C-alpha cells in the first residue's frame, strides 16, 4: 500500500513525481508546496472542495501556467515548465473538465483529432482499439457530438486522449454532471480499466468518496495546500476527513453506503463535496 511517507522520502521517484510544487496565475501562488505521485497501473486521486486549487495544480503540471517552485518528473525526467505540446509527446494525456469535445464534429472526427501525431492508418487502428474499450461508441461514430448524452460525451473525451496511448492520464473531474449511477460506472469500469492497462492515473474529483473507492493513493487539497496524503483506503476510513469532505457529516445523514446503490432519480450525489 502506498503511504504518504513514500511521496516525500522515497529515494526512488514514482513514474509521475511532483515535489513541492508552487504555482499561480499572477505573482501570488494559488497552490503551494504540493507533493504527490502516481505510478503506472495506479490511480492517484486529488480531492478537495471547489476553489481549492485542483485545476490550477493540473494546469501547472500541464505547462499551462508557470511553475514558480518545485519539480515535476516523468519517468525520472524533469518536465516542469515544458510546453503543453511537448508534454503530450512525452506521454501526458489530459481530459479537461469542460470543452473536452468538439460539438460540431462527429464522434469519429473527435477521435481522429486526438491522433494528430499519428498517420491515418495508425489512427484507424487506434479508433478500433478505443471502440473495443468503449463499445457504446461503436454505433455513434458518425453521430454529431452535440447529440450525445453526458456519459457518452465523457467517453469520447477520454477516447480522444486514448488515441495517443499516453503513459499518464490526467482527468479533471470526469464525472461532473453525471448521475450517481453513471459516476460509478465511469469510475469503476472505465477509469479503473485505464489503470489496469498500465497507465498512471491522476484523477481530480469533487466526488471524493466515489473516486477514493477506486484509487490507490489519496490526496486532500484545501486552500492550495495538501492537507493529507495517504493510501486511499486510509483516507476513506479517516473519520475527520469523512466528516469534512466526504459528505458523511451530521448534515449529510444516511450512513456509509450513500452514493453506491441506485438512487431515486434526480437525487443529488450525496458523496459530493459541497460547492461554495
Ligand atoms: N485563470 C485564473 N486567473 C486567476 N485566478 C484563477 C484562475 N483560475 C482559477 N483561479 C483561482 O484559483 C483558485 C483555485 O481555483 P481552481 O484551481 O479552479 O480550483 P478547483 O479546481 O479546486 O475548483 C480560485 O481562487 C480561483 O479563483
Ligand atoms: Mg476545477
């Protein structure tokens, strides 16, 4: 089981290793001293309330905003502040929270765009691989993306990134807007399968409980700082974390099984951390 001490003190860096990362948009940092890691075959999950700096952290990793201090290594190579297109070539695949699919294009065209580094033939083969993984998409390849359901759309967004077979998937709240049932399906079937295929997964989620349940490592980001890093199972079991961030506090009622089973239609995901 990974532990928090492995992040900070292990001499052997993980496949994706972030140390003491500080970044922001202007002169003042929004996130400070972030240390975390993800190995291949593993899901590392960053949870935290709305506005805590999760997306900012990802933008810093992806070369979209400047890293002020700290290091990011990918397979031992320093990659902090490299441009986004270089990071994509090095194997970082990014599924943003919004604007993840081109509405005016078909599903097949969206997938082909993901294959911009490949020849036409390779792209065709990769589409076949994506469709094998996500059979739901097979009959939809010619459908315009704006006609898709939320769940189908997210599969297209992930499929587009799969086209380059990245070593690391960076997923920014992939379940946002999905029902509790689709949330569980996306995480338990599809995100877990990406890790099983050997990729390292950095999963950012507000739906902390559902996300930690499929994760190996857990990180709790609050107000730009890492408040807790632990094995995901430990984080799920930690009563104070549960109360504050996993929707199991006195206000949330209902006990530990929430968000798991079929819920009444339209019931909000109770395991979700409240927005502000
Ligand atoms: N483009 C931006 N310019 C300046 N500040 C930003 C920008 N985007 C986000 N922020 C600020 O950074 C903080 C963290 O936001 P964000 O990383 O989006 O949080 P989260 O993803 O956890 O909801 C917030 O205070 C937000 O207002
Ligand atoms: Mg965000």
